[in-house]
């Protein structure tokens, strides 16, 4: 199995019992992920239009903050991702491409 990690060179931080920059940013990223999940659930269940719009705006801000924190951690080499193998990507694409004929309305927009 070809497991390759995509990651920038790591910015070194002093390892002490106290929280360092990496610890703080990681904690903020984890919090933003948690909050985004909660807002996502709320958006799926809200019936009041104005409240939906308000929560959607907050969700968008939270999601953008999450992305910014991820980008910062990735830039500093504190966050890495596994590279996907081209063959596995192609297999997944073919698998899900076959599902499109199972969708109702054959790609037509719902009104």
C-alpha cells in the first residue's frame, strides 16, 4: 500500500507543559469543527425562515474560520493529509458515477 503524507515542513514549537501556538490553534480548530457540526444539524431541522438565515450566516462564518485555521496549521506543517492513490480515486469515481441513474428526477431541479 502506497501511503504518502502531504505535509509542509513543520514549524517547530517549544514542547513544554504549557500550551504553545500549535496547541492553541489545534484547540480552536477542534472547537470550530464541533460548532460547525452543531450548526449543520440545526440548519437541517429549523422551520423558522429568519432563524434559519441567521444560523446559516453564523454557520458560514464558523466554516470560514475553520478553513482558515486548517490552512494555517497546514502551512506550518502541523496538519497533514494522506495522499489518495490514483487507482482508488478512479474506482470511487466509477462507483459513484453509476449511482446517478438511481437518483429521482434524473438530475432535474426540484421546485
